[in-house]
C-alpha cells in the first residue's frame, strides 16, 4: 500500500469517526472533554490527512 493511499484511507476513517461523534454524541457528558469537540478535532485531522494523501497521489509521478 502506497503512502498516499494509506493517508487517504486513514483520513477518510478519521473524518467519518469525527463526524459520527459530532452528530451522535450530543447528549453525552464526560468530565474531561466534550465528545462533540473531539469530533470536530477529528474531522479537522481527517481532512488534513485526506488533503495530504491527495497531494501525495498527484505528486507521485
């Protein structure tokens, strides 16, 4: 598996997990962090990984 496809896969999975936390963990209260805020952070990280994977895929020539 190339590095670009690995970054695309990891980014997509991270983005989906973050989106699920953002949408479905609204009523959950944890003492340390809010799951919705963790979801937003995971979506940002996932988006960055997807963008990196796309960049690496286009530069692979």
